[in-house]
């Protein structure tokens, strides 16, 4: 909780490197800290090089070493094994090309407050789009303390799965109009959140103090990471407020604690949950429910959010028939994947509502993977490349039809997770038995494989792992390619992907 000088500082910020790199360093040496483009941001005079006990760090800082906690996961899997410490000298602040006018250094923001004559400023930390309840809390907080309001959202790393900051910032800009004029301002904070609950609340407040704020709002479950796998929370809902109270005297920034706000229908008003009575009809929409409604294009009531905010969010949660998706065929060589894929492509082009790209096995091997062979390593690489391109297409609202053999379940799963992060994924197992593929042997490859002239041929001397949970199985023995494509098309309509 403290620096060695005794100053309250609850969150270690460390420079982590790999052991190989640390071997090239020595105490007293200098390190150049650069951004991704190689611009020198700062130098470090190396004072310490050490191997931390990460489990101890996780337990002390986050109160847990369970990997379901995003910061614990990051600490254990994404940070280097060795830490380097020392005196930093700033050279040039990192450049940001987005929302330049909304980015302030601590001294710039303090200067702005001085210029405006804002003596008391309440800061509001957020990593989510703001709705009516947030407007209500922040407005009340400022009024209660006769202060101005700073909306100070984090635009660095937040919780995985959060709404991207571009969308959020457009929402924050819109909500500014919902406050009385001249009372509220917006500035972006480039911070990597840890979802560290109580300690993070103290950290957030100290940062806001440095930015010139006098008050800081701490609501329910501040910087909460969600629940543990057993369903219990990592931190109690008001634990952050408790820890803040404990250190309040040395913080020099006043906590404005808030209970969760709920909407009371008969009063047409938001009130803190601890002020509600049994008789009151309380309405609430959870984050999960809200996202479901956005995804499915369902109504979101006016009491929950403002029309202009919903409009902004609907852009990133388009209805299903505008969302991107990937159809991933898998099956033996000669099973009929390409034929069905092409029949499906034609059907979709005929329908005309979708932009489709086909990533057929042979075509990919010609244009993307021409240097690859058929070893396990090369096949995996080939499939991952297809997955990457399909994920990009899916992200941008297109349709990717992939038709490789993709013989290994683990790699297919990997591709599924890559693509599902961006949109829909429909795996279709083209289940043509080996005997049939061999009988057809259109390219004559099975004969060559049997004769030992091609080594490592799928189904002959290299395995094909049957898909465990495909969205569809196509049996080509009793279904023509055209009918198979028709069945898939109907399924896509039923899933809502085609209108
Ligand atoms: S993989 O395993 O998914 O990377 O394979 P893929 O990219 O789909 O390429 C399969 C096509 O390459 C031809 N071919 C082979 N297939 C399997 N095993 C071996 N050893 C092999 N050597 C060449 C074969 O024609 C496949 O085409 P399709 O269209 O599947 O019949």
C-alpha cells in the first residue's frame, strides 16, 4: 500500500522484461523506453533488476491468485518474469492521434480548472458508456458539494469485452449536453486499469488528486472484476468505500460515496437503492441484459438511457443480419467442401444482402500459404492464417466462407475463439466417409497416398479429428451439393444472419 518513503500508493507499476533481455542489463546502465513506433518516451537509470514472486504480488495487490481475475491473468501470463526499476526521465509524452483535444496532462487540467475558477471539482471515473443512472449520480455528487464535475473516463486498457473507447468517447461527448451549461467538462485518462477493486479505488482517487480534483466518486463495486468461477464476488460491493474511509485522512481528496441508483417507476425518478422501500416498484436493467437488447435490436426504455447514447451504441451492436460471420467448413479432401461452399456463395450473391469472401483450401494455399506444406505445424499455421483473415472480414461486417480440411480440433477451436470475438461462427462438418472420398478421388491424390507417393495425407497416414460440436453436419451421401447449400442457407436465415 505504500512506497518505501511511506507515501500511500496502492498499485505497483513495474517494468517487466524477459529473462533473456534482463541478461543484457546491468545496474547503473541506461534503458531507452520507446513507444511502438520507436519514439523515445523516457529513459531509465537502472537501479534494480529482480525476479518477483508473482503469486505473492497477485495475492497482496488483488487479494487473490485466481486467474479468472483479469489482472492476475495478465500478471501471470502476459508480463515478463523479470522486473527492472530505476529513476525515470521523461523525454517526450506518448503521442495519441485520437481525440487530441480531450487529452490533458495533470498540469494542463489543473490549469484549465484555475482558468475557469473551478475551486471544487468532483471527478467521475468510468470505463463504460454513461446512462441516466450515471448522469444522476454525477449531477447529484456535484450539486451536493457545490462543485463542478469532471467526467474522467479511462481510455487505456480496461476490462476485456468492454465497449471500445472510440464509441464511448462519442457517448460521453453527447451526455455533456445533459448537464447544466458551464458545470461539467470531459477529459480522457490514458490508464491501464487492473480491475483491482478497493486498491484501485484509492489509486484512481490519488490520480484524480494529481489532476486537480477535490472530490472523487466511489460507487458500488468500484473497478470490480466480476465474479470468481464459483459465482462469489472478488470484492464486496462497498469494500472500496471502506478502504477509502480507512485512508481518507491522508488522501487529500474527498470521497463521494454512492449507493447503486435504481429507477423507481411510480416516482419516475432514480434514487439510491438503500432509500427504496418494499412498496416501491423498482426497475433495473443489468449490463448483460442491456447488451442482449442491443445485440437483438430490442427496445431500450427512455428511463434507462438517452436516445442519442443508444443510437451511438447501436452502431457497434448492429442487428444480426448486419453482423459479420464466418462459415467454416471442415472435412476430408474430396469430401465436397469446396463444391458446397461455392454453391452457398452463389446463393448468397443471388440474395444480394451480404458481401461474401470465399477462402477455399486450394485458393488459400495458392495466395496466402504458398510456402507451406502439410506437416502439423504448417497445417496449423495455414488454418490460423485463414482464421485471421476470416476474423478481419467478420469484424468489418462481411461474410467469410472457409473451406480447408482443418483436421485438428484444437486448431479449429482456436480459430473459433478468434472469430467469435468479432462476430458469428458457424462450423459445418462435411461428413463424407473416407471410403467415399477415396472412391471419388477426383484429384487422384488418394491413389498416390496409398502408393506412398504422398506422405502425411489426411485420412490415410495423417489424422482427421472429427468435430465435436459443429453447428451443422452435412451428410453428402444422401444430399447433393445444391441441397446442402440450401439447408445451410435456411439455417443462416433461422439464425438471423440473412434477411
Ligand atoms: S489443411 O490440412 O487444412 O491445411 O489442408 P488444406 O489447406 O485444406 O489443403 C488441402 C488440399 O491440399 C491437397 N493436399 C493434401 N491434403 C491433405 N493431406 C496432404 N498431405 C495433402 N497434400 C496435398 C488436397 O488436394 C486438399 O484439397 P481438398 O480441396 O481438400 O481436396
